């Protein structure tokens, strides 16, 4: 399995000279299974360049799309995803909850008010899989869990037939005020032993308590979850739009210190555009990968 980050920003894209190293596109992650099936997690603005890459490789097999929730940073790239305009492309819309069934059926972003092309006018073939249990996708099984986020969000775990796995948990507040959809213990069980935990880490300790209840987690909470889940690697994801490259470098240094002290076997990454991780070997992660670099 191979994971590539095409967008790592939460809330709003944040392009510009101060974010050029980590990237300003909103969230989108590509997962390639052992059998080369393509799964796309979220459709933020990063999905535009993924579409270009799929076109460049003349990708022909179905593209499987899972959306965590309908907040705009997770869907706003979809009208600019080239494969939706390609008639011989099949895009499978995977709904795992009532909320996601409604979201895909309404397709608000293609309501002509938000974008000029209606969903029914898109040339691609769309298939809907509306199943609230596990989804079988190519060589993998995709499971889901409800997250702590205003309006709800769904996290996913992809287990490939070769034994590798990733978890994608965003947007999620690990210590929310009030009722929880999932406790940290339930989330740790869901992510148990995964090769790579990708988790919302929008905030640092100084952001609290002002941003408690906003639906996102603090870096240290995410590192502790990864340790408790015995994940092999964690990727801090969904960065605050105001977090510039220097601030994200500081988070990377903080995470390295934290893991040395509390979880020496855990490898911590700060997600950035172009980061590619082969989850069968998270000890030797391809941290040098950049956008445009050839796949290996
Ligand atoms: Zn978000
Ligand atoms: Zn959200």
C-alpha cells in the first residue's frame, strides 16, 4: 500500500510564500492498494493535482471516493477533479452513514449556485455504494467510525489483503466538551496496530481552551492516541491555515521530542503535500518524496 498527501490544510486553503513547503491545499489523500486500486480520501483542493496525475498515468480503473464529511475544505476540489469530466472514468461514491448518503445525493457543490455544472451533467460514470457495514474495495476492506466533530464526521480504516493498513481520522476532537461519538479508547482500538495513523492535529496546546469544541485535536493528544493504538507511524494532518512553514517545523521538532520520550518506536510525520509513505515499511518512509517525483 502507498499513501500520498495531495492536500494537508484544514478549514481553508492557505497558499502563499509562508506555506510553500508544507503546502496550502485543503485535505486530500490518495491510497494505492497492493492491487493498484485507487482510493481517494476527501476532496479538498489537493484533489485537482491528483486528477492531473491520474490523467498523466492514463488511469483507467474505478476511482473510489470516501468523504469524511461535507465541510467545504473536504469537498471544494471536486469540481476541479479532472476525472469527473472524462466519460470513460468510473467514480465510486462510497457512503457509509445516512449523513454521507444525503451528502452524495444532494451534491450541494454541483447545485449550479456554487458551481455552474450540475452533477447530472458530469460526463463520468458514477456508482453509489450505500452500505453502512464494511466496504470491500479492490484488495482491501474499508471500515468506518464516527468522529467527534460539529455536524459529524466519519473516519476510515483501510486494511489491505497483504496485511498493511492505514487509518484516516479527520476531522476529530479527541477531548470534546459534551457528548462523544467515539472515546479515545474506541479510536485506539479502531486504529490498533495500524501502519499509519493520519489524524487531525490542527491545534497546539496554546490554542486551548479558546478553540475547545471547534472539532479538532491538539498535537500531543494525537501523538498519545498513536502510541496507545500502537501505530507504527503517525501523520499529523489538517493543519491550521494560519500555521506557516516555520510553525509546522516547530511541531515536527516537538513531535520528535515527544516520541523520543514517550513512544520511541513511533515514527511521527507532519503531513505535507507530496509526502508519500509506503505503509509496508513505515521505518523507511519516503520522506524525500515531493510532488512531481516519480513513484517508486
Ligand atoms: Zn476540515
Ligand atoms: Zn470539518
